[in-house]
C-alpha cells in the first residue's frame, strides 16, 4: 500500500502550526481583513513548503487551514 505522506507526525505538525498561529494572531478568529490575510498566509506558506507539490494542494489547502484552526481553537 502506498503511503499518503501525511503521517501522524504530519498531523501533529498541523496542530503545532495551529498553536503557533494562535500565539501570533490571538485565540479569537480574526475579523479584520489584514489580520485574516496574514493568518492565512502564515498557514499557507508553511503548508506549501511541505505539501505544495502535491496534486490538488491548492484545491484542499483552505479546508486544511479551516479544519486545523478550528480544531486547535476547540481543543482537538
């Protein structure tokens, strides 16, 4: 069976990325455009470095950012 590449350490890396984002931009969801764009770029740049060459990356990255951000904020 082919390995997908996003293993347990990869998922833990997403959680760490979410925690670092909250430390940088605050626990509350950013509502002003500049902060929201900066928070998105914070996630996107890190994820693109690791997974940007994956087929479908651009189509799925918003879901990954939303899910990671929500999960960390809710304590998952």
